[in-house]
C-alpha cells in the first residue's frame, strides 16, 4: 500500500479526489437544471403574467417568451466572460462559491417574482451563475485530478449536466398537474446550497496555489491526491511552465498557443451549431409533430433525458481508456447519420406510424451520440489544452462563444423551420456535424494519459520545432 506524505493510503487519496470532483461537478448540475427546467415552466408562466408588455412597452408575446428563455443565456455569456478572469484572480474554489451564491439568488428571485420584469432579472442572474459554473467547474476538476483519471473525472461535469437536465424534466412533470412553475424554478436553490456547503471544506487548485507563491499549500493539496514521488514531479513541471509564461490574454495569440485556441473555439461553436440545444429546448414541440399527444411528448422528453444520461455514463467509463479523439469522431459520425435520417423522416408526407417511430428513434440516437462525443469531450479538452497561466481566461473565451452559439441557435431554430422546413433544418445541422467531423479529425489532438504540463510542453515543442524548420528551410529569421 502506497502512503503519501501526510500518511494517507492510495485508497484514501482516491476516495478524496472522487469526493472533490463529485462536489465540483455539481456546477454542471446547475447548468443542466437551468437548461431543462424553463421548457416546462414556460407553459404556465404565460398563464400567470401578461406577456404582451415589458416595462410598459407593447411586444409580441412570443418575443417576451423568447426574452424569458434567453435571459439565462445572456447572463451565462456575461458570467463566462467574467468567469475566466475571476478564476485566475480569485481562485477556482472561491469562484465556485460565488457562483453557487449567484445561482441561489437568481433561483429565489424567479420563484417569488411578482412581475415578468423581475422574472427576467432572476433569469439573467441565474444565468450569470451558470456562466461561472461552466467555466470553473471543469477547470477546477482538471487541475486537481491525477492524469490517469482526469478524463473521467472532468467528464463527471458533463454527466451532472445531463443529470440536471433529466432532473429538470422530472421536476417539470411532477409539478405540471398544478402548473406550479415557481416551484420548478425555485428548486434550483437546493443544488446551489449543497454545492456551496460542500465546497467550503474542499481545497484550492494546487496549480493556482503554486502560481500565487503558496508552494507549501500546493504541496499539501497534491499530497492528498498523489503519491510522494508524483508530488515532487508535478511541482517541478508546474514550476517549469510558470517560468515560461507571461500570464496575459495576449498569450492566447502567441503562435504556439493559437492552434489550441482554434481547437477550443471550433469545439465551442460546433457543440452548439450542430443543433443539440434545439432538442433540449424544443423536444416536446418536435415530438408532437411526430404524432405524440401532449402528455406522451412530455414523457418522451424524459426518455430523451434518460438516454442523454446513460450515454454520458458510457463516455465517462471510456474516455480514459479509448481516448478523446475516438469518442469525439464516433459521436460526430453518429450525429451526422442520425440528422440525415431525421431530416428524411420529416421530409415524408406524414409522420404517423413507422415513420414517426423512426423520427423519434433517430432523435434519441442523435442525443446519445452527442452524449458520448461532443458533449463531454468539449468540456474536457478546453480544461486540458491551454497553458496554466491563461487557462482560466482561455476557457472563459471559448465558453463565451459556446453560450453565444447556444443563444443564436435557440433564437434561430423556429425561424429556420419557417424558411427551410423541419427536414431542411435537420439536414443543415447534419451538414454542420459533418464539417465538425472533418475539423476534429484534422485538428483536435489526443490528450489521454498525459499531465497538463506534458500537454503544454508538447505544444511548445511542436510549434517551436515547426518554426525552426520553416526558418531553416527559408534561410530567414522572424
């Protein structure tokens, strides 16, 4: 039995890291719950409030509904934009605590909102907390996890996102008979409170501590998750990377970092423009058009959420065994195929009978392929591929773009259906999935089993080696 410097056995270290990662992954549950709960709540919010005006200005009720739904996305963009810098400045653990408080406050405001304007304010505040969570959750888990299990631990964040969506669907169903939308939205306070209470007892990221000159604290944290020999090796790697980094946003545009910025931005955009959130936000509407009755479509939506969770579990189990790229490429290939089938089903004259079941099955398989590939791998990759000094800021940049893509897709889906029809819209998402497959095949690296410092070192060697070859071949000096 291997014992660490503080006397803990390997089993005790493993138990500790799983507890830390599971608590931090509750950030994802907040993310998922907020994504899923509004679809059910909106059915009853329109019965409570007059949705024809905001601040005294007359508006189309559908526009007001859109503002309520997208308010959280607007807040998430703000939270993600601030989250990267705050994660570097305040620390990962402190930002998780701040995010939990913000999310709790937003959920409370929505639950007691006397007017639609206050409800929208609560949605925006709620979204800011989600934006913080989407940046700092994977970042914190990545930096505190041993390399061999980092993939599965960071993927716990995606598992809790999908679990949060499923829980939200179940909450919607549980309170649907009485139309109690305030309970639907207000129950978000529960996971926020659990996250805050749990993180009070968790350590800060060792990499962030070392960067702030707190080497003894960093060593103590590492000793709870690494063997004695691993602690020394990792501290030396962290020290070496710190010496070579300037720590400004300009670093993201340096030649050796730029390829990974492109990878992160590409994954962020493709995760959204391939259409996943149209399913999450509009699943009942899509399922109704395949022939399901209202109640049946709600239950089928719960089924979609269950598939999402189940396939995310598969991804968590496989991601450190098979690697990131195989799951990513398999998932994108499957998404492309299922969107082609889904578009063909909607192209048929009617969706009743076998065609309706084909459409429903392809929709569920599409979600399943997303859940084993682009869903978890995006969040894992962006927590791995950036240098430590700007990791928080880099994740902030790509997460902002991810939320912006979410906002654009959710606002344009119904308009695309009006212009291209449902079949044309799904085929468009399928074409974008195929483009994402080509992008990932050509540009996304494999990071399985390597420490964060090793990944960074490889990027430097590749970039500087290519630059040396280029200048040597041309006889010029940049």
